[in-house]
C-alpha cells in the first residue's frame, strides 16, 4: 500500500528533474541566438539562419553517427578523413570515370559504410581499443583518398552544370515551395535526425547501444551478442559519415585530398555539447542536434561580431568545457539527491 | 580489558532530506574488538566516516583518551591515530608492497627515492606483525587475503595507530584465510589497539569480538558483551523483528522428479571433470572454499567462458552452449556474485534492465514495445516486491537487495527455468536477505530449478535440497540435505582427491 502512495510523488519529482535537464541545452541555444541577434551585425536575418543551417549539415550527419558509437563507450577519430575520402572517391568516379551521379552518390555512402564496418571489425572482433583502431583508419582513409585520386582535387557538379546540376538542388538549396533558395539540406538533416532518433530510442538496436555502453559484460551475459551489435553500430555510423560526405560535397563542391583531419572533432564536439557522456551509457540524439546547432550559431554569431576563425575556435573550446562541467555538476547534484 | 579510549556520544548527522544519524553512540576500549553491526543504511558507515574525519558531525561529542576532540579531515584523524581498512581494497596493484604502504610519505635521499630504506622499513614492519610477505613483491601477485593484510599493515605503519576500523574485512577471504586474519587480530589486540569490526557475518562476531554495538535506522540500539549474547538476539536487535534461520530438515523434491539440467564431464582450465544433475523445483547448493571452481563451473553452464569438454543437457536434450546467448535461449539465467560488474547496467532504468534479455520478444518488426515493457516490469516489480519509486528509476539508486531482485526479474521475464544464483546475498543486509530466501523458495515451489553457490554454510543448509561440494575444480561430495551438516560439507570441501 505504502508503495502505491509514494509512486506518484516519485514520478512527478523525476519528471521535474528530467524537464530541467531537457530544457538546459535548448535554452542555451536560444540564449546564444538572441544574444548574437543584438550583438552581431545583420545576424538576425533569414540569410544568416540559412548559413547556420548550411554549416550544420555535414557536421550534423557526422555527429548523429558518432553519437551511437560514443554511447557504446567507444570513439571514432576517423569521421573527418573518412568523410573526405568518401566525397573524394564519389567525385572521382563521377568526373574521371564518368559514372552516373546517382552511382557516385552510392559510392560515397558506400565508402563511408565500408570504413565504418572496418572500424567495427577492428574494435569488436579484433578487440583493438576504439581510439587506436580509428586512429589507424583515420590515416588509412586519408591515404587511400589521395592514392586513388592521384592527389588531384576533385569537384562535384555545380548547380549550373548540364550533367548532375540537380545535385546541389537536391541536397543544399532549391527554388521550391515558392521560396527562393529554400534550404533543402535542412529537410535531409531533419529527416535523418528523425531516423537516428527512432533507431537510438525506439529500437532493440538502440537499447543494446545503451546497454553495451552502460555495462558491456552484463549485456553479454544477458544474451546480447555484443560483438555483432558493435560491428553494426560502427557500420551504421559509417553510413552517416558517408551521408556527411555527400552534404559536405554539396556545400563545398571541391574536395582536396589530404584534408579532413580535425573535422572529426567538430562532430565529436557537437555530441559532447549535447550532453552525451564520453564514458558511454547515456546520451540523446536531440542533444546532439542541439549541440551541432549551438556550434553553428556560435560560429556564425562570432563572425557577425567581426571575430574571425581563431576566436570561433577559442569560444567553441570554452563552450565544450563549460557544457561538460555543467553536466558533471548536474550528475553530481542528481546523485546527491539520490543518496539522501 | 583496558580503559575506554574512544567515546562518541549523541552524534547527529543530517543529509539533505535525511536524518542519517540520530543520537549515535559508540565506545571502544583499548585492546578490545568492538563489533559494529546493523542493516545496510543503519548508519554504520556514516558514523565511521565521521570518526575518520571524512564527514563533519552536526552534533554530539567525540572523546578520545579522555579529551574532547574535533576532527578536521581524514589526514587529521590519521595523525591522531584513527585508521580505517576499507571494504574494497585500495591498493595500487602494480606497485610493490613497500611502495603501497609508504605511498605519499616515501623515504627519500636528496631528490631521489630511497627504495632500500623503504623496503627495510617495510620488512621490519611486516616482521613485527609476523607477516611473511616480501616487501618487493607487486601487490597483484599476492592473494586477496595477503592484500588485506598489507592494507592492515599499512594502517598500522602510522606509528601511533590507536583505533583501527575494519570494514567487512572477511568478505573476500576463504575460511582458512579468515582464520589467519583472526589470529592476526588477536595479536593486534594484545598491543592495546582498539579495533572496530564491521561485519555482516554473524558467526564471525562470536569468534573474534569482545562486545557488539548494534545500530538501527541511524540510532544506537545497545551494546552487549559477545559472550553473554546469542546471534539470534543480535539479529533481532538489528532488524527489530525475529528472523528464523533454521536449517532445512529434508528435501522438498521427490527423488524421481524430472531432471531439468544435466552437466556431464565439464572441463576447462579451472574446472576438472564436473558432472551433476538438477531436478525440477530443486534448490541445489554448491559449497566449497574460494577457488573451488564453483563460479567457473557456472560460467561454463551459462556460456560466459570457453568450455574445453563435456556436454550440457537441458530437459534431456543436449544443447550447444558456446555463448551467453545460447544459454539464455536454453533457459539458463545467471545471477552473478558481482551484480554491479556482471549483472546490471547501473546507468539504465529498472525497466531497461528487466527487459534486456527479452528484447527479442518485446520488439515488433521495427520498434520495441515500450508499453509491453512497462507492463511486464510493473508486474515483476509487484511480484518480487521491488522497492523503486518508478520503473524508470535508474538501477544505481536502488539498494543492493532491490538491485538483486531486478536481476531476478530480468531472468524470470525471460522465462528461464534454470536460475543460477552465485552468492545471492553477498553485501545484502539481513532483512533483504530473508526476502531473497523467501523469493527463492517461492520460485522453486513454482517449478523453477535453482543452483545456489554460497560461501555461507548456514545459508546453504537453510536453502538447499541437496548440496554439491567442490574442491580445486572437482566435485568431492554430494549430500542430501537430510544428511548435510557444516562439518560434513567442510570435510568434503577440503578433500583434495576424490575418495
């Protein structure tokens, strides 16, 4: 009987705590946006909003993918170079080998997925630490991209090209719905955000991701085939990185071999700002999305305040430390309440 | 018996929303072993944390050698001669014994370490304590018991130690190692050190302690002379109610009951040709000393480790078990002795943990059915009387007994017919223990078959229908409960070769 009485009280308390936690990151995003609207020149415009969106696309896809990996307690350092490698090879088969654009897109996604699969095999089957395995594939993918393209820059079709001119219209912006320069990429981002959210929070796969990150051995002893699921996690992440390759290509057109190093940190930073624990076992996809937007707002906002790249890097670093400190403090506070 | 050297009286401690200690009292004399007992949450560790300067007290006085003192942090307590040996070993496994004992106060010669001097000091210390442990050995090469001794030696290496607190020092030790520990404690007593001994094992209190202080719900209950009291009385004081701990007199399982599980000639590194049968509705106890290969045998049954030979039959049919998944599919559920390491995802909710092995059944073609999970979890929370605010509560915040129940729920929901309980009441307080016992009996009467590994003989005798005894990887004996006694079990448990 007593149990029944305490139940509702406990529930409302838990809900309240949850609400505050859930609101923190979106609130930070809104505050930043409002702040820059006042502080920046021409920040509060539709164009800036489009810029914010467009600089989020490829980072968003990388971040969605690596969210799964980080929740399992792993890490992927190969995000950036694999993204470049896939975009590079996609452009290569399109421009040099004259394969149809649609095949080039499949190649791009395929290369990402393949590297993800490789990471999965290294980590889950060959038991390499994720840091080492993906450090290896980071270098390998960078090398492979350069070798196969003979260290030549590769270009994707621009909007005015006769062959494949639809590329940018489909992935970046197009004059549709009666709007000039409608940000089509946002539809892709939101679409895949929904898919990633459903996979992470609503499927068996997602539950296993959390279980593996929380306690891998307990998951294994519960009859979860941990190794196979981990391969699946890295492969799925690789697919998202391949998609990021397409979005990057659509935004920047020219892909230079030997680049991509450092881009992985953009993806990982988004995930961390979004409240996913590097120790694994907890995190949300919506947090990652907001984390990515916070970075994009920061980047565009600071440049609207005439603070250039070095300042953007500096402040992003500050935000990462602030976000994680806040998270640690919050977890500590929550634990204190629990213990009492 | 010596003079009173420590007197904590009227101690108060508040945490947000909780009155953790209310008028707590503890008195220790020189050269005595004072037991401090109470259920989990009774306030023992809070009181000890105040005594070792980790928490400040919110009220009351601490009298130490006749003078009222205030403790300013752990270092201060240590300087005053109050030392603690924690339940979990806090040694650095890769450092040597000497390096561990003198960590933070290394001997130096100029800017460099003086290892020779440090090793010499350590050897002198260990010799004076009659411990034969080489000072230069890496700690990880020592047995758990020896490591425990190193911890104690470390506490005593502070020259002026007058009060030594031991928090459940015997949990990881085998019977013979406990004997060594007790011998050691007796020698220590003779030097006039006052010892506070925290333990859940009632039989130990009889053997080693002089007086027993009982706490309940943050309050002082009573202090009694060990000689003049019985274990039942102490337990009653702890829980405030009577608990019956009588051995089972006869098996509840007819000898012709269906054989559910049959293990034949299991072999691995630590398991040497182990065979046994488990009948429907039976509780089969596994007795043995630490390292007898009981857990290792069970890990073969549940596919956690690689098996080198032998067959496993479930319901008369041979099953291939090469991974935990196979075992789960065959209906074998394993409740590890270390729930936190092997049994639960602490960061996930009660519902997620309960559903984990059964997600195959709880998922549609695409998504998991959260309504079904909630319903199933709710039913098990009720059936097993799991105390949790909601099913979304994180496992981490439940008590040990309730965590254990969630592990049980997870296997029940997976419809496992064979449940392997490995030390099911380890680290669980007396009240929750009897509830786990009740639950196991209930499950057995419902037709589940249970294997129970336990190092506590009274527990085995109380719960089992039959007892298998192992020693050094072999089965050395099998006893029907009607003929099982502690003495007989121990005889088999120490028999190196099969007769």
